[in-house]
């Protein structure tokens, strides 16, 4: 009877140690992907499936590695070369997020004095929230933004180098030749985008934005 009790205690201790190891591994997987200066509040991995609990060396991975690691996070667990199961991990952290210090009009180029950092729970913020001012300084507001708004990446775009109805220089390049002429842009465009342009001869073309008021047409 004594040896059975000892075996049961040993199995229980082994299971608890494995569970702790799994939680540590999940935390280690998520921590490097948290925003800078974020602090853990709590993490709950739920009740692992029996196949996960029975695995001696579980290897967790993010099901959506390009996604957010705040709030509910899907984590898969491999055991050897097989997938042993999945976890719905709850991640709660406190950190800095960026809000507008003033009203910002659509088209304005973002500067540091327009922004301020606040600290609070991050998992309840809108998708794509900005955690670092450097992510948006120098970009343009794509819509009007009210004072104190939680800012997201979708609120901003790359600066327009070409604006509609502006005069532009259009370079046409082909095998062994380059021709430069003036034209008028019919669209707004950022670096690398394609806009319509009409030349002095009235013909409409599509060209790539390569600089301030500069377009390139390749043949």
C-alpha cells in the first residue's frame, strides 16, 4: 500500500512539474513579443488536454505568430514531431500606449508634441494600437483624430509625395533611353504607389511615385 501511495505522489509531482514547465515555456514564448515597458499582470493557460499533460517535453508555439499576443492568444503544443493540442492563453499586461494630445486633422504630418503616452491595461485596446511614438512620427493622419483618442496604425499612412492636381516630372525609361517631361497628377500617392498622370499632350498614363513630385514610367 505504501509503495502505491508513493508512486501516486511521484506521478502527481511529475505532472505538476510538467505543468509549471509548460507555463514557463508559454510565458517565455510570449514575453519577447510584448510591447516595450509592458509588465505582466496575469497569465492563464487553462486546463491542458490530456495529450499535452502526458508529454514529457512540450514545445509551445504561436498559432498566429504575426498576430497580437494580448488578451486571448492561441498557442499550439508540439510533443516531438506531433501536435499534442492547443491552449487558449489569457494574457493580461499593463504598459504604455499612445493617444493624441490634441485634435489632428486628416493629412497632417505627425510630430511628437501632438502625442502623449498613457499607461494602463493593454489587452482591451483596439486592434493595431500604437505603443511607440516612433511608429507614427513622420506619417500622415488618414482621418480627423479627436483629442485623447487611442491611436491605431490604421489612423495613419505614408506621407504623400505626389498630390492630386500638382505638377509633376514624369520620367519614361526603356531599353537605352530616358525621356523626361512635365505632367499633372490625377491622384495622391506615397513612395512606391502607382498614380494616374496626364501629360501635356493630354494622354493619361499610370506611373510609379519615386520621389517628391517625381514619377517613373517603365517601358
